[in-house]
C-alpha cells in the first residue's frame, strides 16, 4: 500500500507559519490565493518516499488536483482537493499515490 489517507474537515482561513504566512518547507501547487486546504491528506513516510517524488507528482497532477505539500513528523503530508469537476477525492488520491510510488521506484533505479 502506498501512502496513508486521512480525511479531515475543510478549514478555511488556515495559513502556514513563517514569512508571508507560508513555511519554506511547504509547496503550494494549488491556487496561490486560496487559504482553503483540501479535504484529504495523504501521508508518505520520508524513509520510503523522497520529497522529489512527492513534489514531481504534485506538479504532474496540477491540472487534476490542487495539492499542498508539507512536513508532518516523519511524513510528507499532501493535502489534495480535486481541481476538476467529476473527479472524486478517492480516485484522485489513489492515482496520486500510485504516481508517487512509480516516481519513487524510477528515482531509486537511477540512484
């Protein structure tokens, strides 16, 4: 199984700590003006999944999902929200997790 899925309530008005309300550790690949984070959080353990794979997946899925990547303990936390009508969160999450896994395998093969 790839990363963990955590459902959560939508929270508006949430900002990241640090300069300009955003932490250097975070990558916001959704709408830069949005303060709303996705309803689904995917967790990828840092010992298994390189940050590069998670960031590349978030960039590749930019048209399909809004994604926010941050650190959460021993995990890369990715909050996602479908950006297209008709795409379910579960479908988007599953595809995103598979893509991260594929990138991780590819990157390890090139190491």
